[in-house]
C-alpha cells in the first residue's frame, strides 16, 4: 500500500526529460553540481517566485491503447511548492511541498501515509524546481544539455529501487520556462506533462495560496 | 489440671496455631497469589459478555502495547534509522512480542501485499455487492447483470485512469481492473486520520515513534521489571550507534508498577501508623503503659488469621484487600480492651470465670460484626468478598486469641485511667450538647437528597500525575484523539462479529451526523452473505471473464494486458466457497502487525472488530449491534456502578437483619433508641457529605456498613451499662477512639477509595461516641 503512494508521489513529480533522453544519459552530459555553465539558468529559475501555466498531461499505460489525457493549471511557488490543479477531468488538486504530498478534492484533503521513499522523491522534485543541482546530486545522476536558450535535464536515480519505481525523469525548458516534463519507466509506461508558456508570474494572492496550496 | 499445666496447654495451642498460620503463609507464591491487577477486582464469571470482552481485550491486546517517542542528543526527533534499530533491538528480546517503527513502510507494505493476495476472498464480495446494488438501483435486468457489470467495469477503469491516484496503482491494475485495491483506499480514506497523525509524519519536526507489544500481561511481574530492563538494554544498544539517543515510553505496565510500589508503600506505613495510633490511644487511657502492649499479640494473631483465611479461600487476592484490611486492627483490638479492662467481679476472680461472665456480650459483639461481614461474601465483587472474609476471619481469630492470650497473664485486669474531673462536662452542658447534636443531625438530613455518586474505577489507583502527563504527551504524539469514540463489536465467530459490524455501520450512518466518520475492518472483511453471494456469482456466471475482455477491448484497453487478473480470477472461481470467511479472517489477522493488528481479533473465545469513529452519536449503540462503546474506562465504571448498587442492596438487607434483632431483643422503644446510634450516625454523615457536595463511591458505602456494625456494638454495650445505671463502659470509649485513630490513619491514604473508607468509618464512630458520651442512653436507666 505504501508503495502505491510512493509511486503516486513519484509519478506526479513534474520535472522531466526530453524525447531523446536516452541520448542525453551519457557520461559526456553528466553535470557537476556546481557546473558554472548552468548557474545563470539556476539563478533565473530561482528568481521566479510564482509561475502559473496551463498544462496537458498524457499518461501512457501498457494495458491501454491510447494515452489518457488530462489538462489543468500548474502553479509553482518558491515558498509553497508545486500545485497541479486538474480541470479536465475536474475536481482534484495535487500539492507537493516540503511537507510531502497532498491531494485535494471536494471531499477534503487527503495525505498519504508517510513513506521515506516518497519523501525523498518529493524532496527531489522540489530541488529540481529550485534548480538545486547540488542537493539533487545526492540522489540522482544529473545529465544536462543546452542549445541556445533551450535546455534539457535528465535525472537517473542512483538507488536501484528508486530507479525501478521512478524510472528516469526528464525536463525540457526554454530560458526560465519549463516546457516539458516526462516520467519514463518504459516506452509503454510514462507520463508526459506539456507546460504552456506562463500565463502569469505575478505573486499568488492569499486566495490562490489557500485554494491551490497547503495551509501553513 | 493445674494452673501451670493449663497455661502450658493454652500456650501450646496458641503457638501451634500461630506456627501453622506462618507455615501456610511461608509456602505461598506471593507474586502469583497477590494481584495488583485492577481488573481482578471484577468478577471472572461475568454477568455480561461485554465485561468478558473488555477484560480479554485489556489483558490480551491493548494493555500490552507500549509507545515510544525517540529523540536525539539535542532533543529533536531521532533519525528513522535509530527508530528501526531500536525497534529491532526490542523485538529480539523475549520480553517483547513485536516492535516496529511507525514510519517504517515495510509493515504497511506487507499488509497491502496480504490484502492484494486475498483481494478476491476479501474485497471482491463487497465490490460485487455494491455493483449489484448499483445495477438494481438503475433498474437493470438481473439476467443481463454480467454484461452490464463488464461494461461498467471497463468504463469505471477508464474514468479512474484520469484520477491523480491512478498512477500509484498502474502496476497493480493489470491484476486488478476491478479496482478492488483503489476501492479499499477510497473506503478507508475518511477514516485514516482516525488512526493517527501519519499525515504530518513526513514533516521535518514529526516525532519519531515506535510501537511495541510486550509478550506477557503488563500487570504481571514479568510484564514490568524484565520489560523495563529490556527497554534500557535496547536503548543502550541503539545509543552505541546513535550517540545521545533517548527513548520516552508509556504503557500500562508503567502505571501498574508505579501503583504497585505505591500500594506496597501504603501497606507498610498505613498499618504501622494505624497500630501506632491505637497504641497511643491505649497509652493515654490505660494505667501501666507497658502492660498495654499485651493488646498487640491478639491483633497480630488476628491479622495472621485474616491473611491465612483469605489466601486459603481465594486463588488470587487483590493487594487492596490488605490495605483496606488495615481496618481490622482497629476492630480486633476491641475484644482485648473489653476482656482485659473488665475489673474482676470480686478479688481473686478466676480468669476463666471472668471469660464466662463476659462471654455473652463478647460473643454477641463479635458474631454480630462477623455476620455483617459474612454477608459481604454474597457480593459479586471479588474485592468485597475477599474483604468480608478477611475481616470476618480476622475478628474470629482476634476474639479467640484475646481469650486464650490473656489467660497466660498473671494479672488479667488492665485498669483504665479515670477521666480528670475537668474533662467531664456538667449535666447541663451534656444535655445542651446532646440537643445541639440532634439539631445538627436534623440539619444534615436534607443533604441526603443532594448525594452524588461517582463510580470511577480510577479511584482504585493511586494518582500518578507525572506518569499521566507523560502518557498524555506520548499518546498525543501517537494521535490519540479525545474526540474519537472506540466501539467494540463482538461475536462468537468472525462471521458473527462481522454481521454485527454491518449493523453498527448502518446505525452509525443513521444516528451520526454529517461529520461522522469511522474506520474499521468492515472495509476489508466482507459479510458472510457477501462472501457466499460472490461464490455463487463466479459459479453461476462463468461468462463474466469473456464479457469483461470484450468490454475492455471496446473501451480502448488491451485485454491481453490484464492476463494476471484473468488468471487469478479463474483460480478464485475454481475454489470459491461461501463458508471460508472465518478462516480468511484468521489468515488475515496472522499477517497484521503493529497498531492495526488491534483493530481485529478473530478469537477464540470471542471475535471482535474495533471501530474508530469521529463525531460519533452520543447514544450507545443498540443491543442488536453487539457493540459496546469501548471506552474501557466507561464500561468498567458503569459496571462498577452496578456493583455499588448491588452492595447497597446487600447492606440494607444486613441492616434490616441487625435492626430486626435489636427490636426483638429490646422492644420497639428502647430498640429504636439503640438502633438510632448506627442509623443516625450513618444518615447524618451521608447528609453532611451531601451538603458538602462530596461525590461518594462504593467504598463510602462499605465504610458505612462497617461503621454501622461497629457503632451497633457500642450502642448495645452502652445500653447494657445504662440499664445498670452505669456510665458507658470505658472499653467502648477506648475502642471507639482506637477505631477512629486507625481509620483516621486510613483517611490519610493517597488511594481515593481507601481514603473514602477511612473517613467514613472514623467519622461515623466518632459521631456515635459523642452521642454515647453525652448520655443518649440515660433514659434507659433503671429499666429491667
């Protein structure tokens, strides 16, 4: 049962890889935690305290012929973590922050039981959003490539068990905007989140914080 | 027989009796014989099955749980590794049956695996029942249920995959397209919070917790010192790897050990203080202080006899009997006073002639009191029976020992000091005081209507504020919620208990408000009917797998991807039987570990399910639910209240018998005057308690019972003297003062019930003495 929640937490972790992740995961692209070539990007991402964007999530399952498609709004807050608010099908919001995972629906908030592995995955996710490569390097082998303003990251868990349950995480971006996230366990079992350009970078209002993030 | 031979014979007789008693006590296994278990105060042969249930639960499961909060050198929560190491260290010691770190996912994963492995026998029947209900609600034709079910299942799976939690289940869905496991999580969702504060366990400041169950009862010796030693060893072993590691714990055994230590301490000092108080009174009122020490041997023999009697008659004796039994000292010394302080009828009167002369009041006094205490043997409460025998046997021994012992003395008359004239009030003052007492008594009587009873079994324990604070702190960190109601639903078998649980769920839904939520194993275990219905379905509807394959393909799924499900379904269908529920529940229970294992007990002798409910109805569940609102405390308190009422009835019967004897012996008018002493003292004191608003319990009642027996004797002795135009016998004054002193010592006890007993008896006896001293019996003078 715990693993179920672990997988849930991991599967919902946003940052992800590009279509050619396999090519990226090579020694030539292994990033050092303090690689100076990425510091400007890291600083730019960290400077964004609030981002709102639309997203489309494609879920591929090995037992389904076509992907399941979901759409919604993603909100990233420097202080409150990540919020995925699903609009189609409507009704659920997933929050991942320093305190773990929270699923919010009309019937209330649900917090999965604590799990060290889920906690590690959630923490990793938050570090990705903050572009904290040094901390990420503790858990993942981090690969990266930049082409102009475009960039790609791939995270491969160092722990075999986490690698089995999480697979590889790939993230694509353009400048300070994250454009694509993929959680890939296999070609038939993966989750792809396509993030549209930000609709707002204004600070979240108190109402938005209350609706889309965990109460302090 | 010469005087010397007679003395040798008597001394040998007394010595043989004492040696026999001492030998009996020496051969006893006291740790097994003497109980400190509060539950042993309740009868083993239950009047109600709920008591058996609560006792079993308390002794066998819940009471054996110990909770630990672990910290590091800075006082911050210890790391998870320390918790797992500490739990492993505990678990490998014989004193512990199990131990696990609460935040360790392994046990819950094991439970999930166990449920997944048994999803068809456990979860499928409930799922099928719900789908049948949905089909019927939609007006579906039963003949087409199989086709409808297949299409509905495929559609439901499609909807589920769009939910956030679908990704968590993607590995199990090929084996579970019916969504049995997600359905279970959904059913438990509302109640998970009731199990504890797991929600915040991932926070950096979340406490590090370990749950453990000890191997034996926490109320036994083996469940205390060896367990505490094992904890210390485990903590030391963990500290070697994690310097500064510390473990705070709580458990019933901590309270039991503290209570036992305090009771043993009280046992020592209360008896000593009581004896000292009696001797102090004797020394004040008796000439030749050293000769007053002759009053001690009969009391010691009485105590010995009481111990022998109660340990011979009962397989286990509660330690409180010996604490409360300290009252025996005050009563047992009465016979010594009466016998030893009676002046010879003439110079040189033979001792045995004196005994014959006094045998009537001695025997009537002794056997009236003994009879009163023997009536307690009819009680259903073990403590009261044991107390009745303890005091009854002690009094018989006290009388026998006093008669025999004083025959060994050369001078068998202990002369009292005369009261200084200054201390004897003039007649007018006595008359005025007597009237004042009557006025006070009349003023106290309305207080009887203000009496409040408080039947709280916790009053049997010595309060341990520090332990209680620590217990509340640790249990709070484990998520103990005061707004949570615990129900126990029982039955002879798991199936019977599960059927009752279904009725409880229906009642909770109907009687509870919109905020009522509950969690129990009803979410996991089907009813026998659901189980049988599922078995019939798989036998009667062999077309369902094929229909489901078709429906899955039609809904965009690859039916071949669900091979594990169809294989498992076929195996279930081949062996499904409707009568295996009890075995399935037992198998499931064997796989449960940690706190969740307490939610289910498959028996024998009884099976039960625990339900945790938030916002539960205030009314108790109806009888057909076979459920007790199992705050154990509430149950025990209610049952204790029943026994208090039972004891009250018994006391009133005894009082009627005693009163009847008085009226028959002394006639209506004089009998009323004599009987007014015990009855008046009792009613007046309880009236005073009523005015003071002091809540009373069973032990106030017992104290009043004893007080009535004692003051009844004083009343008769004093009336007898009054008929002879003599003042009340000095032995009555001494006896009453000794009793007041010894019970006053009991009133100093830290145990609320002992305190209640002491203050009641001391107050009643003192009140009776005042009335007697102020010539209540003067109007009897000169009567035949």
